C-alpha cells in the first residue's frame, strides 16, 4: 500500500511538471489507480509542495507505514484484539490504527464470502463506536 502511495505521488509530480491542473492530475491518477485513490485536497497539497521546490515524494520518517494486509490478517486471526494491542504491535498511535481500520472497512478491503464479511464489518462498526 505504501508503495502505491509513493507511485501516486510520483505520478502527481509528473502531472505537475507537465503543467496540468490539480483536477486534471486527479482524473489521470484515478484512471491509473482507481477512483478515490486520493482526493483533490491531497493533490492540491502536493502541488503546493512541488511549487515550493520540494519534489521529494518518497516516504519520509514519521509517515506511518502499516501493512493493511497484516492488520486485516490480525483481525481475522483474533477479532477481539483491542485497538491498544494493535497500536502496540505496529508501534503507532491508536488513532492511526483506527484510521487504517476505517480504510479497510469502508474502502472495501475486507474480501470474504458470505456472512463472515458482514460479521467482521459489524464487529468493526462496534469497535469504532467504542473508540
């Protein structure tokens, strides 16, 4: 996932250097990576950064790097694991875990047939109601 974000930023830099607007860049990136892979606000943020001369698109220290697949696997293996336990395991703040869980659930990342998917989504919905 983090490589994908970096790839998106590289494409945004390319679009910026070609002189394309943020809206056009967003449409092109969405064609390549899928709808809602990023937002117009995020594209504008990167364009502002590029305009200031900062063209560094690699992940920086301090940017959270969590493998959503590993997080999802932990949830399947132990659906009752707490947010605090997940945060300790990944070495991040609990709010970061909550954000990634939202992305997994609402981004349609959990893929499993039948009722198991609904059970996990219901479980995570309850989880978000508590935090």
